[in-house]
C-alpha cells in the first residue's frame, strides 16, 4: 500500500537487504539485529531532546517547535568549515522568513515539530508531532552501539552539512563529550560515464539494474559489481562505466582462476600464516592508510603474477585477503 508509510519502508528495507546479500555485505546477514528503524526509537529521541533542553542546548520556539541552539555549541560548523556568521549571512533566499521568526539563529535546527495533521506523528511533551531529521541518528547510535563516542562514522559527502554537523552538536550537547565520532569517512559522489547520476539524464542505475544487465546488455555477477564499487578510493569521485565493469569482470576472473589453480595444486589445503607475512603486511598497510583499497589491490595483483613455489602458503595468503 503506497499510502502506508510503514509498508513503504518495509518494502524498500527488504529490497535493500536482498541487494546487499547478493553483494555479500555482512550487515545484511545480521538483519534485523543491527539495522534499527527510526520509528522504533521515538521515546529515546524524546529523552535526548529533553536532555538538550535541560542543558540549555535546545529551546521551545514561539511556534511550539523545539530547536537546537547552535550558538550554545561553539564547535558547530567545525566539520564542514562553516562559521555561524557565514551561516547567518547565507540564510537569505534559502528559507522563508516565516520559518525563521521563531528561531534565535537562522542555523538553529528542528528537533521536534508539533503537527497534528502529519501522517507520521507521536505524542510528546511538546505536542503531538514528529522528530526532526537529525536527531534519529544521534539516538540510534547511542542506543545500538551503547556508547556516547563512536569510532567511525561514514556517509556521503552531501551529508557533511547540515546532517553530520547537527549530529555532532546533538550528541556532544547531550552526552557532554568532546567528540561524537573519532573518524569521519565521507564518500565522494558517484559519476556515471563522466556525468552525475540522475534519473533525468537516464543514467540512474540500481544494484538490480546493473546485475540484470541494464548497463552492459548482459547479466553482471555480484562479485564484479562489488569489485567495481570498492576499487576506487572513497575520497575520490568514482566514474562508473561499462568499460570499468568489464575491467572488473576480468579482475574477478583472474582471482577465481588463481584460487582454482592453487586449490588444484594443494588439494585445497592452505598453510597456517598470520598477518606478519610480507604480502599481508603490505596489503594491510595500504588498507590502514585511509582505507586505500586501490593501493591494496596494487599489492595483490602483482604478487599473483609471480612464481609461487609454495602453493600452500600462497593459497593461505589469497584466502586471508
């Protein structure tokens, strides 16, 4: 039922899980334990909002909505390189004056919106309504990971501001910690044949589109798509092309052929090794350098082309990688 938001969410959740399992993503096989739904965390969102109000990081505006006060958090803008003065000056033309009149600062962002008419609504101390977009992530991280400071936070570069900036302000304001995440890893935009992917240009592809051959004219193995998506550094724009997919198919073929060759020579019996092996150490060194997968692959393929007098050790290296 397209008019039921819960059914719509369930439909796309299951579609994501199906695609993720085809690509071999670990998270998909842990579902539903590690995949929270924001709508299941409303009480915790209200609790964090109450904490922010008590600590004077948030206030109830004249319209009854609850806003986070960016002026109460001096670090606001640090992740994105913005300042409050820049945000105040840049507010003109992007927002309605009527929407700003109840805020103390143009950059103050919504935590709870009272709205009886909205399709998604819950009772709260500030009236029946719904939470702001940003609060859900701070709350779900605290609830699921059971800590105030997390190690790694990922996302697309378009989420740096305002979303991740607001997450930091909320979490640090509520938890009274210096950091929300120790490391931020933002992926650059995906390009398709040198152009930004968009439905209007006809170059928008889903995982199942690619696997079914919409781009190449023939089915694509999930391992090929996964290799294509990870081979570029995440901080670089990836240019998704038909040629790239064909190159990745060749790389995956080489890996499979090499594994079959070593398994045939060894009867499938690999030696016992650890990460001190020179190839593994170099491979892991590249990954430890800001997840430099391209550098890691630059270790793997030249090594594969060398003679391997001890196929048992070579098989162990390949399987570990």
